[in-house]
C-alpha cells in the first residue's frame, strides 16, 4: 500500500486509522467536511452553575429557536438533542437521501457521529466474532491500543466479565452515583438467584470516560454536563484524536471537502479521489496511493456506488444492518424521596448482559440513572395533569432511570443502499432501504417482558405503557454493506479491509462488519480500523 | 409545595414587549409558572416565553381545544380542571404545549430550576405525599370529566356533523 494514504472522514474509524498510519511512518491526507464544534461554555462550571451564570441559559439548553424543546407528542423521545451538539447532525445542503424503513442519521462534523456518543466500549467476544474472518486474538491488540489511547474505564471482575473480554489499558470504573450504586448493591446481594432465575447479569459499564487523569486529559469532574458536551474532555470523542493527528508533520487535513467519488484504472487500481468544496461547490481531484473509506457505512457506500456508476456500473450494496433499541424508563422504589444529586455523571454507568442460545441472541442493556437530563420531555409523558406530573416527578427524580435495550441484527438481502438516478443516468439521491426481520416482534416483545421482570426483582417499576421502541436508524449503528470474508465476490472486503476487486482501496468502517451483535459497536470500529492500518502498513 | 420565592399579593408588572399580545403572554406565563411550581418568573423568562410565540404562533387545534384554553384562562379553578382533563384525555391540547414550554423555561433558568430539583418530602413520607398527590389528582380528574366530557363529546359531534354537511 502506497502513499499518500487518503482517508475519507474524521470519525471514530478515520482518526484511529490515521493515527496508526502516522505512527507507522506513512503520509496521511484526510478529507473531511468537518463542521466544527462550538467553543465550550464556562468549562469549569457545573450544570446548575451554567444555568446561573450563562447570560442566556434557555438559549443554551433549549436552543435559540427552541429546537431542543420537546413538546407533547406520543412518539417523542425521552430526551431532546442538545443545541451544543447540533453541529454533529448539521445537514449538508445538496446531500439528499431517500430512506425507506428507517430514519438514518448522518454526521459531517469533525469527529463524526461519535461526537455525540454515550461512550460505551464493549468489546465483541470470540463467539460474536464467529462470522468475521479473524478471531479475538487478532482484534485484541486493536482494543488494547485504542483503550490506551482514549482511556476506557470498567471492571474485569464483575458479573459481566464473561461477556466483555479483558484487554489492556482498562482503568478502574467511574465512581457510581448513589442510584447506580444502590442498583448494583441490590443485584449483588441476590446475584446468584437473579442470574439463575432471570438469566440477567449486571455490572459496571465499560466507558470511554476517565476515572483518573490520562495522557494529558483530566478525570471526570461529575459536572453533570455530559449530554451537552463534556467540558474537560474526560469523555473521549474522536475530535481529540483528530487534534493529535493534526499536530503530526506527516498529516494533512483538508476540511470543507466532501468526497464524491474515486477514479480507477483498467487494473482496478484507484488513482484519484474527487471531492467538492462545500463552500464553493468546485470539484478538486487528488492523487491517491491508498484510499481508505472511513465515512461511515452509508456515506462510504455512496462514494463507492458513485464511483462505479461513473465507470458505467450501476449496482447496489446489500446487507445493511442496524441495531433495534428499546427504551424502558423505570422508577427505583428505594430511591423515592431522595434528593437529586447535582454532582453526577449523566451517561450510563451500569450494563446488563442477557445471553441467549446463540452468540447473536445476546441482548445488551445500558442503565442510565436520570440525573441532569432535561425533565420536561419525561414529565409530559405522564398521563396526568401537568402540575400533578411535575409534583410526582420532583419526588421521584432521584429514583428515575432508563434501560436502553439493544438487539443484534444480521445481513439480509432486502436491506440495501443504492443510487436514485435522473433521466440522464446521474445520481440524485442515496437510497437507503431497510426492513427489520419479519419475526422481530417475536424476539423483542418477550425480552421486554423479561427486562421488566428483572427490574421488578431489583425493586424497580417499569410502567409498560412507557416502554418505547426507538425508530430504526436511531441507534446510529449502521453496518454490513461491504462484509469482510476470507474469499468472496466483488464488493466484499478481505480480512485486511481491502475492498475487492480494488488493489488499493481499503474500507475501515462499519461497512465491513459481516454481523452486528447487540453491543455498541464504536469501540470495535476503532479497534478494527487500527487493526486494518497495521495490516496495511505494519 | 415549597415555593422558590415568596409570593407577593400585588402583581408584578410585565415588561412591555413589541410583540402583539406580549402583555397577555407575560401574564399567561406568570400564571402558569405559579400554577406549576408556585414560583414567580423573571423578566428574562417572560421574554423567552414571548420569543417562543413569536417564532411559533400557537393556535387551538379545534373548537374544544379553544374551549379548554378559555377555561384555563378563566381562573385558577378553570386551569386546574383544564389541566386535569387534557393531561389524561386530551393530550395534544394547546394548554399542554404552553405548560410544557413554561416548565422547560423554568427548569433551564434561575432561580426556578432549584425548585424542581428538591423533593417535597424525604424518606418514607415521600410515599404518603405521593399517594395524597395522586388521590387529589384523581378527584380533580373526576370533576373535570363530569364537566368537560359531555362538552367534548358535543363539540366533537357538532364539528363532525358540520363537516359531513359541507
């Protein structure tokens, strides 16, 4: 693989691929649209101090146009998207998508979609990697290397150890808030019974949040500002690694650039990448030694399809996957009447593992104790008068929690990416077509009931009418359109991420995953991108 | 409920705004905040309430929705009954939108956010307090249903007849 190494995208996979390539002595060019993050407001203030000290706190928390206000609507989420992270999902004019069956999210921000992630770092087990053309021993170094870079905290000695393999670089767990600690204590007191009768295992979450200072970043200060953006970088986001790459002399960052397609010769060698300036719309061509697609499953797929179309090949990519998620709010009856803790970490601190007969039957749960999230989205869902709902809420605020239940997905031929064409055969929109498996309800509904029973067993009430299936696309865990396999046809990838039939085209994002377990996949994306970079240049 | 700031008998004059209806919106926000949390609102919070209506003018969705708003504006008892009915049986009401907006502003800004953070009673008394709140709410809902359900049915029927006639 030759220089220059041109990486498309600055998300979780792009930055770790780039960093590894730089460390191995390569010259890296990164093309990125790169909408940038706003400056952090009052970085030393806690959440309540922000409310007191900001000149316009309503603008900060609800948006200048109240775009983060959640008004009464049966289908609304339990939390609004904060304005300070609106740059992550800022639309790119002219980037049109026709999505059927799901509502996909795209990011053109520096750092990509993971700028808004919740930090879960759950390595895939050996069994979950069964469909991949490599095993745990080949991926573990990637997990260890990334963990050392970004700082991952968690436990290797609790009930979840069997589901989350150990790797190097793990810091001690983040200090639990009172609610999470109580949940874990209750579970541990009855662990044997709960695990044997319910088949549920609970323990510390694995998080890309620092429990102590690490590589120049400070430990979590429990300011409660997680949802609005960690003010001191204790929670890892890919923009941190991007800044490190930018300090390297062999790294060239080209922002404001949307990669449109690449050109290749008769020998299937990629020769150039063509990108457009988002400011002026002009097309720019750049030589390529090695091209690396890290724009995310949907955007990378579009670039590939556009490239083939321009070479006279109209095709589609099948096997698109997405994790179904179900949100289950609950009330911890032991916490009712407790005072709200201002000093807190707002993302999930506990996880639940529910094994099944097969590795992909494993269901993954994330438990978040409600602390500093906006309350009006939750209050207005209660089927009572607003004043009553608020009075109830104030007394159960410290008792509220949410389980995010994640389900695995598999590749199916009717889930695909394609290009819609105009009368002249030019592409106009990306077509995303996704359908859940026909018997999904038979898998999901009984599991929801099991979660409810388990929560009841640890003293938590989960009202059935408040459990919500999130719309497909909301997980932002897209994968599977260029699956890795030892041998395979064109438009699959080999174990080193090389996209067949091209010699010098690598794909390092979720496109390459042949299966999608229930665990959050971002950590595995980063580890795999690092592994691919080592395979290419090591 | 423990108010965040003591209520005064005299009304505070709302800030004059250049938005038509600004004065009535200011009074409306004050009433809703007092109703929800027994707090007084600040000029900043009033400005934000008015600003929302400037960007997203709100209108009743139906004749019954308009009637519910009129009941809410008639006085404290009317607001109580309208909130109870809409909270359970007419959840897409304009009143609920305004109450949610008021709550969102109160939770984001001082000094009212601290009133939302504190429980009324700690420990086991919390369950007694919650039980009383639920019982009180149920009684109000029964009264609201007795008053409003027939009206709701009649207004809905009249509207559908008019629609089919036209």
